[in-house]
C-alpha cells in the first residue's frame, strides 16, 4: 500500500508541477533598445507621436564630430562619412568604391546594410535636411544604396530614400548615391 501511495504522490506532484509551469502565463516579455522615430506630432489616437516609445535621442546631440570628416552616431555607435558621394553609381560600383575607400584615413569603409541606413531616418521631418543640420554634407534628396541584396531577385538591392523615408529595391545596374559607414 505504501508503494502505491508513494507512486500516486509522485505522479500528483509531477502533474501539479507541470500544470504550474504551463499556468504561469506567457514568458517574460523581451525588450530591445530601439530608438524613437523622432516623430513628435500626434496624428490621432494610437499614433507614434502619442506614445513616443523607444530610446530618447535629441536631434542635435545624436552625432559627435571626429575631426572634420566623420561623425559618430552616439545612438548606434556607427561611424559615418560626413560627406556623401555626389555622383550616383551602380550597386557594384558603389560596393567597390566603399571597399576601396581610404576616406579620412580609414580603410575599412563599406556600404551600410538596410538596418544601418534606415537608422538614419527621421520620421518627424525631412531626413536629408535634418542630417545636414547635424553635420552631414553634400547629401542629396535621393536614394542611397545599402549592401543588402533583395532576396527575391538577387539582381536587385535595397536603397533608402532620405526624403521619403522609405526603402525600395532596384536593379543593381540602377544608379543611386553612396554614404559610407564603418
């Protein structure tokens, strides 16, 4: 009888333990340190400007100058060339230019990936104007190549349009501007 009681209690504890594990609800929510979008205006209930969620960053204090040629994004830690490449070029030419660049004495420049390039977008104003105001020069109100190939059509790559604040993909033979990152 004691043996049966022991087995019954062991099974009961196992069931209660498993039930408790499943009944405790969802796992702890994970959070990521994402920056705010920069949008402060409210365009209705539930809009981004109403919540202003994310890491706060000040428009004019986000970038630090390193000499006269580069800017450090204090939010992401990325170093950007202060001056964009003026002449648009194909994706392959942009990649080659970035990989061979010795701008400001550094030899490890590259094209930014999609997320890095989109980290520059300001959703509360014209991004190109804002970036010029914080120290970037020679930016055009145009598209800038990323290093990210479009998965569905590998003959295309993503670019980010600084004024429209959107990403598109285009044939790698198309011509867009270049902004170097390291």
